[in-house]
């Protein structure tokens, strides 16, 4: 055999295959594609080779033991951290070099594990901050009370109350966000994130601190939000009732690496997942 | 419902200022028998206006934007000197004698230059947070004062000469380095000071209750959350900082044109601290509180003249007592119970 001299030396890497999306989304571009995403903190690989595809209207779950790197993944997706390897495609667009603000404008909104509301502002004002880039007018229109001010303020007010009605929170519009009960604060964070008109909503432990009844309601509301706004949801949660109850695709993370991906049934039966959560079974 | 609540609170603030102004005006003119303002207090009227504007504008940075700035007097000095130069130049170049218009143009000029200084200082400073920001603003305040100490302006007809550490300029020397501006036309009036207060309140209150103001407060409350809601942090911090600098510059012009001699030494670090005391005492983020605190604390040293040598000691004690009182839950409860009485008392304090 004659040796063929190659002109190109391109290194070929696999585009993460075996991604699953709901059947209804198969003809639509995925909302998010994470490819070989990874970040190192001083040599420690907090997240390594993270690959994920989320369908246009999928409710996806990200689970794993404490310290697995779930919130780090959220911080990578929202550009709080810049990844050391890999990329994130949002609606097919590369997010390389974007900052948090740009990522939000590109269509990604999040809530926080430790609630981060604007505590000294009212519930409605919190939602209005979410509407900041949706309903606009300039600084001078605001100071001079120009017609644009009155028109857009009214629009913000209507839209804010509209969004609050998802969780029946219109009556609390004038309450200081910091004085709300815990569950309501979590719901307000979701409303505020929704106000930024995202195509992907990231929820970091939305059911933390909620009682079973509230969790039940939250599950219904997450589905309601998905149906109403036709958006994708990725959630981190420790409450398995919630995850197994509403998540279509589930991704399990341990020590920064994905150890399993699949539907709720597949995940529950996966021996690797069981081992990660419960420890290795002693051999008889 | 919420809007009307805020609207009412703003209305009270405007009403407070207007009523205080009318009472002061009556006392100055002495139309009512036995109700006449003393000379020393009359001399304090314009400074009170200046300090109110300074306190309200600093409250925009410290209270609304949540950045501790210790260089506010720097912007005041930029405004004062540019205002003085502008007002003198108008006279010598155009024989423009209308005092009110000259004062307005001087204030606008002062605001403009202080705004430029605000942008230049804001670019490096607003990258910092917390204590670091406070210390760097302090340093910039001192830098501005020292630069002002070396500046020389002279007027030769319509020509304006600027010298840096060089007093040998043609024409009549207007600003003479460390000796400051001398022979300034005293064109500031109490009425114009009152107008500037109204203007400041209009700008600050309207800004706070708008889309931009909410963005500024959101950054103060939680920077990370604000960023992830798509709010451009640098832009809105800059907006608050520069607006505050512009208003301080306008107050500076009013202050500068109230005295025949103005030196850079008047805008030292302690002036910045004094204004900060007004803001803290009046309640951080509380505009009405800033107005009352600035008024009372400017009058207080005059009233305490009876104590002669112990004047500043009593002043300090009053300050400490008030600070303790406003932070004590026990006393706050008590105040809550006798609230209506306290409100009228505050108004009288404002008016004397």
C-alpha cells in the first residue's frame, strides 16, 4: 500500500451523540447544547466534559449528590464563570465571550439556590427589574416624565401583574420582597426570571424549603409555565418526587462528570446512579 | 396604590421645602412684627441650600446606588471654580450683567464640569467595591483639591487664560492658585438656592421612581441577581455617580458665588465627611431625612454660639446622641407613639 501524504492534520472530536429530546421537539432546534463543557479551579476539575442537549420545550432535570457541581454547571451556562474547555450553544448561537448580561439577553434566565431577591424593593418592582430589557424608556424620559415614561410604566405594571398572576401573587404586589414567606420568595424569583422573556429557564432547587403541598403546586406550575410560554426548563432539585414527577430528560452528575442520562424510569434503575446516591452494595 | 403612596411621600418632601422657604422668606423680610431673622442666620441661608443639595445628591450615590463615596467635596470644588470663572467671563466678555441668568449659566457650567470629572473618576473607581471604592474616592477628592490649588485663571477682556503652577498670566488674575478666587461677584441668592433644591429634588426623586432608578437600586440590593436579569451594572452605577456629581457641581457654583473669596481649602476632606454625616444622620436612602439633617446641622453651630469655646464639643455630643437615638429600638418605639407631635417639631426646626 502506498503511503498517502495527508495535507490536513485536523483533530476530529465527537459531537456528543446519544442526546435525547422529547419527541415533540425533534423537528425543532434544541434550545441549549453544551459541548465538552468544563471548568477548572486551580487544578480541580469542578465540571468536566459536560454534554447536554435540551429540547425546545423540554423540562430537564439535573441531579446529583451534594458537591457534584450542579450549581457550577448553572454558573457556566449563565456565564457567571467562563468555561476553561468546551462551549455552550444557546438557540444555536455560540455564547463564547458573553457575560452574564449578554447571556440573559440571549435568552437564559435563572433563579438562585440561596434566594437573591431585591429585598428592599416591592414584589412588583422585582418583576419590573425582570422586564427591564423588555419594556424600555431612557433616563431622561424618566426624569422629565415624558409621555414615553407614562406609557411604558403602565405597560410594565400590566405585564408585571400578569406574570404575578401565574402564582396568584397579584395581591402581594406592594409587599417588600424581603418580608415574603420563604415559598413565596422562591415563586417570586421564578416570576422575575420569566419576566426577562427567556427561552431557557434555569431553576436552582425551586422546591427547597417547601412543604409537600407547595411542592405539588410548584410542579403543576412549572408545567403550566412551560405550556404557556413554550420554553424549556432545566432544574436542579433534591426532591425526587418533583424530579421524577415532571422531568422528561434527567442528567445525573457526580464529581463533576455526567454518570447517567435518560428518562425518569431509566435513571431510577441505573445501578451507577444508585451507587452514587446510596453507596456500593456489599457483596454477599 | 403603591404609586400613590410614593407620590404622597414625594409630595410631602416638596411641601416641606416650599413651606420652609416661605417661612424663611417672611422672616428675612420681617413683614410680621417680632418675626425677624438674625443677621448671622441670614448669612447661613445660601449655605443651607448648598448643603441640602450636596446631601441629597450624595444620598443618590450612598443611599440609592449603595456606594460609599468620600470625595463629594471634590465635585463641589470643580463646580465652584468653573462657575466663578464662567460668571466673571460673562461679565468681562459680553458685559452680561443680569445676575440671575449669570448664576444659572454658572450653575449649569459647574454641573457640566463636575459631570465630566464624575465620568473621568467614575471609570476607574466604579470597578471597585465597598471599602476600596470609598478609599479611592477619598483619594480622588484630594487630587481634585490639589489640582485646584495649582490652577490659575486670568481674564483679559474676552480672553480667558489658564495656567498650571504659573501665575504669570496676562490680564486680571481671577483664580490665584492656593489663594483661591478673589473679588468674586456675590450673585448667589436664597431664592436661587431654593430653586436649585427643587431642581435637585425633581431630578433625584423622578430618577429613583423610574426604570433607571429601579435598576440602580437592584444593583445595590443584589449585584449578581441584577446582572443575571440583564442589567448593565457599569452603566447604571455610572448614571448614579455622574448625576450625583453634576448636582454637587451645581451646588458648588452656588456656594462659590456666595463669597467674595473662595479657596480650594474650603473643599477639603472634612467637607465630604460633613455631607456624609448629613446623609447618615438623615437616614441612608431617605431624601427627606437628608434635607432635614443638612438644615439642622448647618444651623446648629450658629445656634450654639452661646457656648462659645465648647461649641464644637456640644455639636459632637448632639451628633452622637442623635445617632444613638435614631438607632435605638426603644426610642424609636417612643417616637412612633408621639409621632404627630414630632413631625411639627421637625418642621419648626427647619423653619427657624
